[in-house]
C-alpha cells in the first residue's frame, strides 16, 4: 500500500484522544470482579499508567466496557476501577482501566506501580555485582604481573 498525500494529511489532522500523559509501569497486579455471588480474581501485567488510570495485559476475554473491578496491589488496599476499553490481539487482551475514585489512596497505588518497575528494583544489585566483578578482575589481572 502506498501512502498518498490525502492519507498523510488525514493522519496529521487526527486528534489525540489521550488527555493525560502515560508513564511506563511494569508489574503484576490482581484484579477482582464480582461474577454472580462469588468474586473471581485474575492476574494481569501493567503496561503503563496515567493520573486517571492504567493499561493492563491479561488473558480474560469476558471483560466488557463498563465492568467494575477491584485492583489489588501488594502495596495498597483495593482500588476500584472501571474498564474503559478492551483490545483483543489473539489470546491476549489489553484493557484500559479508569480510576473510579481519584482520591490520594488510588493515586498512591498508581504512583507505586510507576515507580516500582522490575528494572528499577534491579539497578542497585546489578550495579554492585558489576562493581565487585570489576574489582575482582582488576585484582586478578594486577596480581599476574
């Protein structure tokens, strides 16, 4: 498919639907949904977050727009969220969750997810390990002479 001037112009005229900037956020969360009388829990991976919500990746295909869930993170209590959109790609579902209460507790939970990425938690131990290996290698190299 070739790009025409018309398609390029229409793409540049599109409006951005996002009203808030997104921040990368990685981590596992549990979500609880009330199905019938018994609540069901499923796990998801956080992709990114903003001030008003977050994007998750999961395998549950039964979620529909407007479903109300409880976000359970290890650092905070349950945070009520609502499904804003779903996008299914093969077996994986991406969902946008909107915070129902924008109080400080919900925002703290989202901030925690933004700050506690796996890479950020691993930076200091990896740096210390690298430094120790460098010192050991330099000591071994210098003692050979």
